[in-house]
C-alpha cells in the first residue's frame, strides 16, 4: 500500500470510529440491503445546516423541488462545458444546442421529460442559465489546459457507505484535473457554489468525501462562486479534521431528527428561513429582538 | 493617487423610430446600435483609451481602502451593508425614498415589462426568437418555475388593457431585437443575467450588479462589453447606472470592460460609454458618496428628503410634502443619481 492510500485508509478508519457510535441506531446487519428511502445521506447541505442548528437541521423552508431553468443550470451547464472542452473553438450556445439534441444520452428521465416539454422560450431561458454556468467554470483553467479537465456527469456523487450503517457520506465536485492517468492523490477538485461565504466548509467536505470514496486524498480544492470569484484550499490534516468534526455534528443531528430526543437549538440568522420557526420559542425570541434589515437599512415602516 | 476628473461623456443616442402599432422599427443611425458597437469594439476602433492595469489596480486598492474606512463607522449589528445598483441610485436621489423602497418587491406593470424584456433578450442572444412572441414569453416564464410565477400571477390578475399593453411592449422589443440587433455572433459567447458580487471590508460590505448581457471578455480573447437592458426609452441619465457596472466589473475581474452600454427596448436606443480610468474613478466617487449615506442611515441618522424627477414613482409620495410640490411642478430637482453631483456633467 502506498503512502497516499495508507493515508486514505486511515481517514476511513477515523470516520468509522467517529460516526459508528453516534449512529448505532442506524446499524444494519452485514449483507442486508437497505431500502433507498431509509438511507441517511450527509451532504454539504446537511453539514451546513447542522452547523447552524442541530435541532432543525432538516427543516428547510421552501417548496417541493420542481424542475426549472435555475435548477437545471448545473446539470445542463456541465454538459455544455464538456462540449467546450472536447471541441476547442466551439461556442457555448452551439454546445448547448448539441446537448439538447442529444439530451437522452446526457440526462435522467425526469430532466429529459422536462426538456421535452420546453418550447423556444423555455429553451432560451435554460440556455442563458446553462451557458452562463459553463462560461464561469471554463475560466477555472486556461483554455489550453481545458482538455485536461474531467467534468462530472449529472448525477455523479462522491459517496462513501459507512460500514454497518444505513449512512452515506456524500460530496460533490463539478470538475477535477488532471483528467486521466493520474493518481487520485494528484487530483485538484473544483466545487461551484452560490457564494464564497462558507468556502472552507464546502472545500473541507468535498475533500473528505473524495478521500473517503477513493481512499486517497486530493491535492487541492477550489471553490468557485461565479458571481464572486474563487478561493483554493490545500488539502491537509487540518482541513480534513475540521470537516470530520462537522460531519459528526451532522450525523448527531440526523439521528436526533429520526429517533429523538430533540437536539439542542442554536438560534441565529438562519431562523428567518427555517421551516419550523413557528414551533421554536428560542428562534422566535431571537427574531423578535432583531428587526429585519435590508442590506443594513431599516425600512420606513 | 489618481484624482483625474471623469472623462467627458459624449452625448450619444441612437435615433430610432419604433412604430408601436405595427411593431416596425426603422433604424436611422446605425452608428449607435448593438451590432455597430460590437463590430467597432472587435476591430479596436472604438477603444480610444485602454485602461492601464497598474493604474487600475491602484485605483481599486484606494477604493477598497475608502470603503473599509467608511464601513468601520457603521454599527456591527447592521452589517453586512449591501449596495446593489438600484440602492446607489436611490440613496443619491433621496434618502427617504430609498428607505421607502426597501422590501417593495410587489410585481407591477413596470416590473413585468422589465422581466419579459430581459427574457426576450436572453432568448434572442442564445437560440433566437420566433414569430410567436407571446408564446415565447409564456414558455420562458413557465420554464423559470418559481422565478417566473410573479409575472404569470400578475398577468392572471391584470386587466385586458394592462395585458394588451404588456404584449404590445413584447412585440416592440422583439421587433427591435430582430431589426436593431440582428443575429448576435455566437463567437462572442453571449451571457445573460450574469451576476457580479464584490465582498469588501472583510465581508462587512457587499457591492453587486447583474449584467443583463455580457459579450466577449474572459474567458474569450475578445473585448469585453457589458450591456444593460431597460424596458423604457433612452435617457442620458442611464449613464450613472453604467458607471456602477464599470466599477463592479473591474472590482470583480481585476480588469475593465472595454464598453458598458444601456440598450432601451421601447425605442431601440443605445447609450454606449467607453470605459476609461476616469470612468471608473467617477464611479468610485459616486459609490463612496452612496456608501457614506448608507452608513449614516444604518447608524440611525434621520433620512433626508431631496425632491427630484423620480418623485412621481416614490411609494412615499403621498406623505411627502416636498415630493408632492416637486410633482406639482413647484420645485426643480435633479434626476435620480445626480444628487452627489458626480453622475453627469
């Protein structure tokens, strides 16, 4: 076993040692298949929510998921990006046209059904979203090195099953380099987010998920917010340890949400978007003391 | 330190007749059209004074430092302070009006016109419009899901006259795009609704803008042009918005666009502004003036009232005597954005 792989295996052992006792109520007998709906998945969203409030980490406000141009942006944008990589000189809109013409090869049934129902106006709205995404990511590496970028397929996840538990650690990366022929430990990952506010958390979770999935840790993780810029993190023990600690909190929150007793609340600005704010006295008290400001300003009335 | 005054702003305006009834548009001055602007930007003839990267870096560093000093005067519990384009304009026009507009996100006829104008531009710039403009718009709104719902909801409750006016506007926009713009060269890598956010002072201040249309620039090797789309008619006061785009773009990417321009959909008018160091410095001064007001108001200072030409659209008008007097024609006042004396010459 090489040094890299040994280090990767060591992180798997550490994660198992941390998560196992926390999630003993998610134990499954060896060899038994867990139904899809019974699996707990700890992704970067779950980790973020648990970092805010352990009690209501599963309580997002908002409506059920629907396909839309914004929700399809990443999936279609990744396919457009692959076109730009594979055919130097191609423009994003032409790449988009080609993806749409070959959509059954690229996407799952649900997205294909939605795309089939779009008229020219809907395709225009989607093209604007997807091409904007692809152009933003294309700036990650110089054009001459674009051919060396491995682009995630829609639905690709970094996912590691915690041994003996109905539990998955799930991460995502939008692209990685080099594309092929490299050891996993030489890889650099790119994760695209909406804002850089929690870039270190995102980078740490992606690095940890990659390390657990491949048993080998990547070299760097770049977090890109197209509107804002990007920041890169070297993957070291410090980054992975912090990520593992946050993962433990997320596991604790998930177990409490499923089996009880309730985890402690920690009120904060997130209470304003919590789907269970009405049933949380601590959150209500926090919000009552703080008038809603708009970019620092209080409205007239 | 760079302290040069803003470059003189030439008064450029496309002369276009938009025949609303039959949606036929005749361009009589091809010089100031989107394709002419892009063509001249591409061959370099429309870039008289390239921005020196070193001087730009110096200017942006100064602006960042000034912002940090200003934000330090704000109470910690009011941060992060946010300055999107509209708030800069509002604060410089009238502080009380700016506060009255906070949280006012109700959909109305004007917002609906703006939204569908953006959608038509996005479709034109990517896959192209069809002759059935109404179907294109409804299809696009449906594809936006929750983001399109407010306009669809407004349409559902609009009177026949309001709806007809909206669709007439859509026809005019589509005709202007077809005849005024023509097909956009895909090699320019057109992008629509590109958001730009600049976080300053350790996260205590967030500047932002949404570029309606961007062509060229990084990662292409073409000149970088940012186009602001407005649903109304051309006006010289749109230049102040363009200043903000030039500044935010430069802060976001560390380089300046070659041009920023406003295209007005109702008359196919174009107000282009070549970006020079002076342009960006004027934008920086204007931004700092708005930030100074933002910091003062966040700290609890009473909002000042400045009657101006936009009072007629202010939600606070009924309770504002100076505004009512301005609307009645008793008091002269500047256009929104001119109050700091930095926006237009």
